[in-house]
C-alpha cells in the first residue's frame, strides 16, 4: 500500500510541479515545501489530489511542512488516514 501511495504522489508532483524533470530527481526525501517546489497553492492542489485519489480527509493543520515536506512524509500522512 505504501509503495502505491509513494508512486502516486511522485507521479503527481512530477507531472504537476516538475514538468520535464527526470523522475530520478524526485527522491522520497526531496524537500518539497522547504525546497521551493510546492508553494501554498501547489500544496492545496496536492491535498485535493490526495483526498480524491485515496478517499481521505486532510485537516488544514496537516497541510504543512511537518506533514508534507517530502514524499515519505506525505505517504505516512496518507497511511495514517487509511488505518
């Protein structure tokens, strides 16, 4: 399950926010928010994608660096909602 989530998040981030980048450039620990890949609008788009794709709800306070700065953190957040 976690691999499916990780792959879906990586594909979405690459397609939406890093068009033309090599998939190898986006690791599970690449900083998305602190690295400047995601701004507030992009983070909201990502939250909407996650909620729809995985049928979960993400609280406003969870759409932050503490929970969404890396693909690994996003995967953990989604997994915590699926339990």
